[in-house]
C-alpha cells in the first residue's frame, strides 16, 4: 500500500476512488501528483477487490486544472519525480490500459491537462456546475496525441479544433450535448450517480469488460506514438521565450503577448 500526499485512494464495495487532493491549487498536478496517480491506478489494477475505478478531485471547485503553473513558474518544471521525468504520458497510458472501466466524476473545472484526463476516462459523469476547456495555447503548452487527436474522435474534428484553437470554457450541459459527457447531475448527486453506474459495471463479467476496453482502444492506439513525438518537443519548447511568456502571463494574471512569435 502506497502512502500518498497529493492523492487519496479508497476502495468502497468494488469501486476504487482515486481523488486528486490539492484543492488549494484547483487540483492541478505537479510531477509528484502524477507519480501518485500512476501508482494509485496500478494499485487498483492489481487489486482483486476492485472492478471499477473513479477519478475525481477534492473539494467543489475543480476536478483538475491541469499542470501546476505556479510550480512551473517557481522551478521551471513540475518539480521532482520518482524517475526524474514528468510522467504524464505514463498516466495517460495507465488510464487507457487498466483493464477496468474508469469513470471521471467531474465536480468542477476540468481544464487543460485535467480536461485531457477526463477525456481519456471511459465514462464521464459531471456536476451541472462543471466547466470544461483547454488552456495549453494560453500558457505555452500543448497535448498532442491523446490530448488532441483522440479528442477529435470523441467530438469530431471541427469541435476538437475549436476547443484547442479558441480555449473557450464550456458548461456541463454543452459538454453533454456534444457527447463529451455521459450524464450531468446536481453536485449533491454526483457521488451517488457514480456509485450507481459502478454497481451496474460490477454486475458484469470482468473479463469481457477487459477485452471490450482493449478492443475500443485498438483503433486509437497509434496516437500514443504521436504523443511521444510531441512530448519530445514539449520539453524544448517549454524552455523557449514564447512558452515562458505564457507561464509568466498566467501567474501575473495578464493576457500573454505572443505576437513576436508569429513568424515562420
């Protein structure tokens, strides 16, 4: 059993609750958070007590606001990790690869990298106060591969490009209308709704669910290699003046000025 600081892990009648526990930072993730999330998902994977998994965020304001930009401004990266690497691609992989259905319970903001996490989950149930959207181009970051190409499979090309190219915010009702969310409920009903869906899942054959999930994943598996290429460039880009302008503007609460970087 792992000891966590940024994440809580609980098993309740076959359902593993994995909660990002950084509400003071809108449940944004630093490298340590990502490490702990990977470990929690693997713990649920290995447990014979678990047949379904829920990923959510602590508090009422946020599911996850993506990478911790304050941490990035303070240290130039997302802080120390077990491996020395920022393992967000490993987190994406384990959400897809864990052979048990994963439900995202979106209780507030699902923005940037947090938006990608809910998209990668098999199902999404949202509070009617939830807010969805991308943020990468605002802060000098991006998520190619699963974060963009897979989103286009979920939403369609035009909608996915809108999400990334405009960085707008979308309500839970709009997300449900687009097919980005399976169901919207009142905030007070979110926990019980996840419980009800999990109980339906737990009544089914775990082996057939495992094979079905692997079958669904097969069609989009090539996005993993696209994502690897993107991550290779992201570290270099993150050290550029253009990317730093995005981070600095975010932390200074002003609009970034990317106009000097529009040339080829």
